[in-house]
C-alpha cells in the first residue's frame, strides 16, 4: 500500500490520495493504516457522542464503543478507528464519491484518530514564524485562510489550513496538516489564483504551494488568535489589536473551535475541555480585532510579524514593501 505524509506522520492506505505527498522513503511503521471492508461489526451498545450536518442533507455521527470510535457519514460510509487511533477501517456508504471520501479521511476521520491518541484538534490555520507557530481560529468568512497565506508569502511557512492538531505537554507543539489553502473569490483574485475552475459559492483550492512557503515539521506553538474582524464602517487606530483572554474563557473558546465540535459530547466532553484548559494555561490565547477589508491585510501581516519577531516590511501579497 502507498504511504502519504500528513499531520506530522504517515498514512498507509488502500485508497489513493493524489493531493498528499508521498515520503521519500516509507517508514518501517506508519502512523495510521487505512484499510477497507465490505461491512463493519454492529455496535448495539455504542454511545452516540454527537451528530452534526456536514452539508445540507448530509450528516455525520460519532460513536464511542468498547474498542474505539466509529465515524458514520450519511454519504461516504462508516470508519472504525482503534482505541489508540492507529488503525482505520472504512466500509463504503451509499454515495462514496472519491473526493468526498478523501476529504472525510483527512478531516474528521483523522481528527478523531488524533483525538484518540491524545491530541487536541482545532479548526483553523497555522503558520510557522521566527518566534514559533501562530494559529488562527474563526468561523467561515473571517479570513483565517487568507491571513495564513499572506503570512506564508511574507516570510512564514504554512503549517496547515482547516485542521490543526496540537500535541499537549509543558511546551505544546503545533503539528503540520494539509497544505491546501481555501480562498473565497476576493482573496483568490488578490493572490492571483485562477478562478475559472469552481462554481459560484465554492472556495478556490490553492494546491502545490512552493516548498519555501510550507513546512512539514512540528513547531512550538507560540500563540493562538481568535479572529474578530470589525464590522464594515468601524474604525480603530491600528490595523490589528490583540487582547489576551483569561484561562477559562480561553479554554471555552478552544472547545468551540475544536475540529470535532458538536461531535465530542457525552463521555468525551470532559476530555476535550481538560485538553483545552491545559493548552490555555500553556499558550496565550488572544482575541485579534482587525480592520475590515483586504486593503488593510498588509498592515495586519506586518503587525503579526513584529509581534513574533519576523521581518515586517512586507505587502499583503508577501513582496518587500
């Protein structure tokens, strides 16, 4: 089976992932092994932890059972994950389009596997800077992917966009994820991304970023930013202003921005909160107020680079100012 580099490790898989890179030399033991099976064992005594909609008309449910977890998608099928997170078995669903299967695996399925192994998975982007990795958490339309790409083009290196696993400990570590940036039309136009290949209302996928813009190495996590763009027409003196949150509000914010938010309830909810609280005690969590509009992006980037000890004389697109 082929091997792929993802989340700081390797995935050995019976299905192919053309969007992922293959390691130069396969390791002796993969971090995760994905196999397929026509059917999975019935789970009459499983605990339903949570359920949420993926897209309108299609949902996902997370179950906890005696030997691990099961992620059940209405369309692509069921994925059994072992208690240590290392083994994944997929049983095909009624509408298992290849792209959807790959997206489910690199998203919620591997997030669940990482959770099983002890990590806290956050929904956000992260960039490695001179002073350590910085993470950006926010709902849709808040610009976290745009900001991450702008920082990468300004001297940083993209760690991940969409899912950020964090390994906990005295010095928490940000784990690299999938290096595909998702941009809305206005951001894609600013960065010069070809816009003829997506339908209205869909994001543009920026793949195959140059080597100098990405990193596949774990990084010490220096800060977490909760993006809070000001409403159109609002003003403040600076383009970006940060306010550190106290530990408890910070932990609650991290729980809300978990990659598995809405799914890890029941017996796993205290586990997620404990991990979030541990992270909030070790790494500063800031509310980042920013001026609206892409025309202020260069100033925001310069401010972040100054805070994290990297060269700040850059434009929004990453060229020297």
